C-alpha cells in the first residue's frame, strides 16, 4: 500500500528529517532527540489542560490529544512528536472495559487469564477498530496539519511558538505513532491491571499455550491496526513498545512472544511511501528517480538486555535501548548495522547539571558506534521532572551531537 501523496513522508516534509534519516541509518547535521513520555505530567500546560478530563477521554478528544502532543514539541524543540494516546486505547475502542487510574495505570474490570476469558476477547473482531478509530485519525491529522503548516510558512524557525522546524532542509517535525506490543498488552489483560512480575501472563503461556496463542494473535491484530491507523493518518515513524518484555527469558520471548510482535508490525510493513532521491548515488545520475521506502519502525522494551538481538530480529529498523545497557554494548548485541535509540537514565534528569551534562555526553559518545543514534531516555520522563532541564538537554544534544 502506497501512502497518499499528501502524507508528510511522501510530500518530502519529513522524509529527510533528522529523525527519519537516523531511523534509516543515516547521520545528519546533528543527533536527533525526543523523550518517551515527553507529553504528560512534567509539563504545567499539560496539567492545566487535563483538569477535569479522564486520561482515556483526553485520548479520544482529537483537539485535546493533538494539543497535548504538540506541547513538548513547541517547548523543547525536540526532533519528533510522539502521539498522545495510550497502549490500551485500541482495547477501549473495541469495547473492552478499561480505565486508566492516575498513579497506577490501566485497570480492567476483570483479568483475562484463562481460555474462557480469552475467548470473550477473541469473539470481538479486531477489524472493528477500523470503524471506531475516527478520533485517532482526526487527532493525528490535526497534529500533522500544525506541524506541517509551520514548516511550509518557513521563517518561523526562531518564533517561540514554532513547532515545525526540525530538519536542515526546512522540513516539518515528524510525528511518531506508537502501539503496545502484544506481550505488554497481554501482561495487563491477564492480570486485569498493572503488576510487577507479570506472573499471570507468564503462567498462561505455559499452562495453556493454545489460549496464549489466541490471545497474542488477537492482540497483535488489534494493536497492529491501531499503529496502521496512525501511519495512514500521517505519522512518519512507528514505535512498538514492549515495555514489559524484560520479564521474559530469551527462550520464552522467542517461542511465545516474538511471532506476535512480528505479526503486529506486519500491519505497517506493507505501507510504503514514494520519494525522489535528492542526490546521485554511486556516480549514477539517480537524481529525481522515484523510489519506494518502508515507514521506519522502532522497537523498545525495558530490562531487555538479554533480548536485544531477538527484538531487533523481528523486522525493525531501529532498536530502543533502556538505561541498563550502554549503547556500544547494545550495538555489539543487535549488530553493527542497526541504528539505536536511547538511553539516558531518567533518574539523571534530577541530578545537578554538571552530572547530567557528563551523562548526556557519555550517551552520545557510546551511541557514536552505531550507524545512527536517536537520543532518548532509557524509559519515560518522570512526572516530577523540571521541564526546563529537558529543554537544556535538547540544546546540549543538538550542540554536542553535531558531527
Ligand atoms: O509522550 C509520550 O510518550 C506520549 C504518550 C504515551 C502515554 N502512554 C501517555 C500516558 C505513551 C507512548 C504511552 C504508552 C504506554 N502506556 C506504555 C508504554 C510505554 C512505557 O512507558 O513503557 C505503557 C506501559 C502504558 C500503560 C500506562 N498508561 C501506564 C503504566 C501509565 C502510568 C500510570 C501513572 O499514572 O503513573 C499510563 C497512563 C498514562 N499514559 C499517562 C500518560 C501521559 C499518565 C496519565 C495522567 O496524566 O494522569
């Protein structure tokens, strides 16, 4: 499936951005940077906007979701927006009873931990999402409309409300779409809520492999369609969050989880954009020749040091690394040709600036071994983070990451 000519990748607005180039393995004028959970409680403007609105209601309000997505792009001048939503939104959209409790996370009215409960879920056709995901499409469209407009009008690079600048080519800031990986969603579904060790999921995969497979296939299609919706609506990259995969052994990950994650990604792998080569390559005059490229995909999990190679092996462009494994070590594990994203310990954001600055420079130094590096945290921004520190980190990465 070829993305529409108006898609920011097809139109060229984001296809040469620092972020998209890095996900393709190319370095540009400097290292791109964004932060997981950049949209959210660290920002006073977010807290103001959210007063009186429940989390999932905010996700399904296109104007609010779009505004929240844009807030950190305006404020920090990061190289990407990450769509404001949640990994459980597709479940909500097909009628699963779920809410997000502040300070706790997603909570279901029951746990889906045996074959009978799983059968209740799989009785729902995941394709139903395509009829109920209108608010997602609209929120993405509103978001990229603003990101694109600022780029097209140009000259606003230095305006304080600028959200569109990013690349050296006057392009627009790309939007990253995301979805939860099947295992991470199954970890919440089987337990009925957040858990530490994800015991219910790990038990079900061995106690009833048939029910487990059915749950994973269903979840893969649902979350894959959620990701596809965002890309079709205008997202320029896609990140699959398998946040809790680190709870698994390598053998269990490969046998019981990786195939479902690959299936989820199959819903975006067939999406391509047509672009024209800017420069002749290999001496041949390829200028102006149209080529098709896949939408870049990133795969991230927490505590996944043992799984990095397997996670990179399911067909992704870039591997996201948490703060436990230095990027040069991660590069040796996933393979020298693979771009990396990460991995400043979020705890350092609360350290004195000289300590934080040294840590940022160290992440950049180690990330230099990969073909390309997207600076990020090793997990999400803590809610109590001083947002001015994040802005300062962006400035430092852009200055110190310049080749
Ligand atoms: O900037 C961003 O990263 C934007 C959007 C985003 C949210 N959730 C918003 C959110 C993303 C990418 C997610 C994904 C998500 N949600 C993951 C994968 C990423 C990760 O952190 O590992 C997971 C595991 C969830 C499930 C979830 N939702 C949790 C654990 C929580 C935190 C509960 C809490 O209050 O501490 C949520 C709620 C949530 N998702 C919030 C936000 C901004 C907080 C809700 C609030 O503001 O009250």
